[in-house]
């Protein structure tokens, strides 16, 4: 057993999986529980179980994701993921297939979901250039990223429960203001406790509010919010499943493109949006897949938002108590790098230089 060795807790979890996931099995035994490397929000466990029925046994795997105890996303409401997975089930969007969930602390300490295990490859955004498939078939991967994004944006969320969990109701402008408040308030609170002002992130937050596009809620689409290598599980050049939906929200179609095109999504080679396609390739594929014209100015605006979120979170990490924040020189470099990149985007936007 590679993770939690508390016998009572593991017994409670095993009993839950037996009742909720394998109710027809005579016996269910937890054989192994491993935590993949990478990731900084949810705790992810791959559980291997020996499932018995009528004298036969087989090994089955499920994925358990437990809400974080600390960090910028804590406390996290597991109902958000549950609602998203239930809404997207049966659609063209490869979201995880929900098997069960619980918010009972007696089961496994914190809220968690259980989803079907899917075989595949996943490479972190910082290492993807070393992935042989990326090296030989990068454009195919990029096209697939755009095609699955198009499927997500085609999904009709009207009439589902998604508006209950995907942010404050209202227009794109109202939602942009809500994003600023959600991330800025905790930073300012932490900074005030240490007597440190944060004029840069506060002023960029005001710029975001002042320049938000006026788009009605009815015209918004589902935005994943962390749409990148590392959150795709690949089978060849096909995305088998998209994971980590905790930052999902409703927003304009260009909002996700802003994430793909922000400087932090183009590390090592700024000419490759999402580390996969040149801007002309991205625009051509997106417009063909969605029938929607790319508004580069709006993409730039949302690139500012995503950069700002990363900068605010990195700065908040620096202010965390020792042992809970960013460590080493990267903790100092990251906010400075993000700030410079974000200010350059704003300068270009304000000057009418709508280019990436």
C-alpha cells in the first residue's frame, strides 16, 4: 500500500467503494493505492481493487480525487465536479465518467469523487517538448486540442444545473469582476497580515474590470479554465479524457483561447500557442471546427486575466507561512516574470496592437 496506511480509514473507503461502485460484487479488497506525481490542487489516487463475484476475481482500477486541505482552491466544493461530470456525461466532451462521490468526512477525511480509470499518456506542460509523440506529431496534438475545445464550446449548458456551480450569474463583464474579487481578496488579506501592499495586482485587477467585454450570459460557453498539456490524457494523438475541472466557469468562447495564447502557455517557444500550434494554425483550426471567428483583441484581454490569476496565486504563495508556499528562487522569479509579461500585454492592448 503506497499511500494512507490508517487501517480504519482504508476499511471505510473500501466499504464505500463496495457499496457505491461494485454493489453486486461478493467481495471488494483494496490491493493498492498510488498517487501519481505532479499536480498541485486535488489529491489524486489510482486505486486497484480485487473484485469478486461468484467465485471469480478480477482487478479493477478507479481514480479517486480528494479535495485539497490547503492552497488557493481550498476549501473546495466537490459538488462542482459532480455537477460538471453528470452534465457532460454522454456528450462529445471527454470528461471523467463519474462512478460515485462523497462529502462525508468519515469515509476518507475530505470530499472526493470516484471516476473510471482510463489508460493513456499525460505529459506535464514543463516537459512536453521531450515527449516523442509531441516531437513527431505536434500539429496533430494541437488540432486535437482545438477539436475537443470546439466540442466543449458546442455543449449546450442551458437547462442543466451547471449555472449553479460555474460562478456568479450574469454577463461576461460581471463574471470578470467576480474572478478578480475571488483571487484578489485572499491575496490582499494575506498581504495585509504581513504589512505588504500589492498595488500592481490591484491595479491590473481594476484594468480587467474596466475593459471586460459586454457579452450576455446566454451567449457564454463552458470554459475549462486550465486547458493544457498535463490535464489531457492521450491515446495516441486523441484526447481520451480531460481532467482537473476545478477552475471551470462560464465565459465567452475567446476566454479559453486566451488561456491557450497567454505567455505562460507558450514557454520555451512563444510562437506555439498552447505549446502546439502557431497562431495562424490555431485560428484556422478553431474557425473551421467552431464556425466562430477569432477575435484577437478579446483573446488578448483574456490572456491578461489568466496571466493575472497566475501572478496573484504565485504572489500569494510567497506570502504563505514557511512550508506552505513557494520555495527557492522560483518563488521570487515567477511573480516578476508573470508581471512583466502581463504588463506588456496590457500595453499592446491599450495601444491597439492586437497581436500575440
